[in-house]
C-alpha cells in the first residue's frame, strides 16, 4: 500500500504542522503574534513535536509493523452509519441552497 502510506505520511506531517502545510502557517502566525514571548513559541513547538511523534508512531505500527493475519472485514453498524453520513454530505453539497431555505422556513429565520 505505498500510495496509502505516502498519503497518510503527508497528512500526518500536515497535522503536525510541518512546512509547507497549512498548519505550519497557522502555527507560524500564532507564534508571530507574540514575537518576544519565547514560552508561547516553545509551547507551539512542543505541541507540534508531540503530534509528529504520535503520527510517526501510528505510521510505523500500521504500515511498517507485522501483518495481522486474523483480520476479517465485517460490515457492522459503523459501516452503515458512515455510508449514511457520506450520502448526506454529498446531498448537502449538491442541495445546500434548498436545504438552507427549507431549514430557514422551518425555524422561521431569515438567511441571506
């Protein structure tokens, strides 16, 4: 699964705030608010390194660890709940304006 591994690593580095991801720029802007406060900057760096450690541990265990031969795919309640939420999310993207107008009519709120 090289594509999934690469995607997970890139997503994990983005979550950890490594450059050039969007989370890096948000952490940079947070640190730029108080340029003289080193404690605030150290907290931001500590949280980023902690998240990086968690992500790299998950990557090493999931993608580079020993294979689990007893895995059996089962479609339980979580599968059907995820499927329903995915379908609702797609309908929300397609039918966003009618949905908002319906909700504003039901709750009698003016939405512009």
